[in-house]
C-alpha cells in the first residue's frame, strides 16, 4: 500500500519565519504534489514535480518554493511566512502519466501567528 | 483556466436515504475524472475514477458516478447512505497531457444522521 508521510501533523510558526514542510513517499512515484486545503475552496495546487530537481508552478505558487533533491522526498518552503498562509497543507504522489490516481498524506495543519 | 464546481456545500441525510452530489467542470477537451473522500481525521482516499469507456463507473463502498459529456458533469451517487459515509467529498478533474495535475472542486460535507 502506498504510504505518503508528512513530517508534522500540526505546526505553529511566527510571521516572517522560513518554514519547511517535508513529504516522503515509499512507492517510487515519479510525480509529487503540494496542495493547500481551505474550507469551501477545496484543494488548490501550489507546486508539483514530475522528476528529481524538476518543478512546475501550480495555481497558487506565490510565497512558496519547493525542493526535490531525491525522488522520494518533496519539500515545501514558505520563504517568509504570513498569516494568510495559515492552512492545511497536503502532499500527494502518483505514478507518471495522465490518469494515475494521486495518493495523499495525512496533512500538516500550519498556523502562522 | 478550467474549473470544477460542486454545487452542494453541505448535505444532511438520514440513514438509508439516497445520495447524489453534483460535479461540473469547465474544460472542453479530454478529461479524467475522480471522486475523493476525506473521512474525519483521515487522509483523502480515492472513491472512483473515469478515464474512458462505460460512462457509469462503480467505486468502493457502493458509490457510483456517471459521466455525462454533454453536460460536463460527473455526479456521485449512492442508493442508500450509512452513518459511516459522513465525510467530505471532492470531485477532481485532470486534462490529458497536463502532467496529471488535478483541479479540485470546493468539496461537499455530507452528514448522515443515524
């Protein structure tokens, strides 16, 4: 069974801090994704990666960056955290190709004070 | 940009009632369609998916969905809900040759009263 592990379930940071969210998958998936989930807005794609060191912007990349140095690990970075980045962050992975289902982690609930 | 609309934000049903959750998308090309479910405190799980072929697809736990291309719709149905179906349901769409990127609807919170 696919396992997508996010390093923290809950995280509290201060405005202006640099924040790292880590995600690891154990199924050798090519694709990895970062979303944020907000009530009424569903999931919105921040960044995705289809290979090591490759990244593509999603719908809402502003204020975020990502890093994929190894195939199994995809990191989301908030360069200078702001209160409007308080949200639930979800990581997902999938095989390559158009119609592969994505497998999700448990999420990190991030609060920026 | 493509969009996905789920018109029902909150649905409350009694056990054994029938369920239909609406999903419409805006993209006119070839699409892949998914329904995901998020039970309280759990991660998103795939309920069912449609890529091609029979437009009526069956998923886990008695759920099914029908793709109606002319209406750009992919509605989720279940003939008789159970209390354990209480969850949030998300419709998602991807386009072919778009790197498996998903666009999600806003979600529908379903509460089933015992």
